[in-house]
């Protein structure tokens, strides 16, 4: 970049100052340009060496492996699966809806080796219905219908007002009186708050944020999952043959 700018500037000065009487002025301009280019290069080098602002603010470190408690969060897949996929998600986030088929694809590729855990992270500042949806999914889970409500909410992202969500509960044949009570309960609210607090401790800044065995999934594709899952499976100890 420096060489290109210098050549351009010299060409312009030669065209504008062909008179030899201006030679000293041209040389002084060259010196000033070189000083400015040097200053720019140093600034760029400092910027390249500095970690991104998100990292400085304590965001998720892609090089780190985190311990993420499953707790009472909704989960599906073998309880002893060697691979645990943890997703922090928001029901009103369009990118989260797009991540759902990808997670299903990853599970289909490793059906016996993966367990999926869902964590709520409603971005209430930009998604006004996200908290209500998270509470509704949690309340449905208390009647054994978390994943059914989960699918309903993502399929109807543009219709997540309280009365619409209650209609989804009716369609799922939930006990509506119990659903309403759970929706307003401290237990359900605290479950969502715990997920939000955990997200904060981990440095989650947006949705979807997906961890695979505690490592941040940066490449959100099936290949990205394979890049983490395959080495993890190879590192598993071999299962001894059955006795006898």
C-alpha cells in the first residue's frame, strides 16, 4: 500500500511541478508523504496486534473450552452422549430459527453421539416478545411439551403475542389453567433468568450462540460441527469388548 501511494503521489507531483525550480518543494512534499505513510502503517500494525473489541469486553473466547452446566434445561439425545451441543437462543431471532435445521442436521449425522441442550437468551431490547416466548416454552416443558412448543414458536416468529402463544398451548392440548399459572410463576421466571445469567458469565453477546463440548461453534455449518465433533470422538477411550 505504501509503495502504491508513493508512486501515485510522485506521478501527480511530477505532472504538476515539472519546473526544476520547484524541485526543493517537491522533495519536501515527498518527505511529508513518507512520514504520513509511516504513521498510517504503524497505526495499522497496532490495530492488528490488538484483540477485537468483543474479546476485550469479555466475549466468548473461541480458543477456550467452557464448562457449561446442563442443570434442568431441556435436553434431547442420549444422557451419556460423548458430544453435548448447547445452544443459547431467542425465539424472536430470525438467525436462531435458521440455526434449527443446522442443529438437526448435525444430530442426524451423529445420532448416537450427540445430546442437544437448549438455553434461553431472549434479547428483550430488540425482541419485545422473546421473553414471553421463553416463559411459554418453559411453562410447556412443565407439562412435558417443551420441544413441541419450541417448534411452534420458531415456526410462528411473527406471531408471538401472549394471546397467540396461549393458542399454541391450546393446540398442544396443554392444561391451560396450569399453563397460565406456570407462565406467571417465579419458578418459570427464575429458570429463564438462570439461563440469562449463565450466558452473561460465559460472555455470550448474541444469538444464536452454540457450544459443542464447551467450545464455541464459529463455523455455523455441518462442516463446522464436524471440525469439533470428529476430534472429540477420536479422543474418546475405546470401549472394551464385552466379557465372555
